[in-house]
C-alpha cells in the first residue's frame, strides 16, 4: 500500500483468527482479508498483527496523537514508514 510493506502491521492469519466475524466472512482468503483491512480494519482500529497494537501505539506516543488525532490509518502508516526504524514499540 502506497509503496510500503505493511507486513509488520498486517498478518492475514492473525487477523482472521483474532476476529470471528472475519474468519466467518473470509476464512483464510488473504486477498479478501487484506482488502477488508485497508478498507475497514484500519478505520475500525483492528489489530492485524501480534507485533502491532494500534491502540497501544496511539496511547503510548503523545506526538503521534497530536499529529494524527483520530485519523486511525495514519498510525499504521507511521509505524511502517517511520516507527519501526525509530525503535518505537507498539505492543
């Protein structure tokens, strides 16, 4: 997405297994799960990886809350674009 590797924040097996509604709707269809994640999951602030909890990430970093407020997809973007390399923790 946007030329970035979102695998640190999205693992299709984790996502499907964490949320029964997704498991029921999409099973293990990685493409359908990815499409749900980018269309709905980020806006719903769903956790799609054991290594990234968006609520923890938002709550832990005041500078991100000040910059992004309630723009939930930006927390995922920030983590994959900058946060990992900055050594920020999201769990």
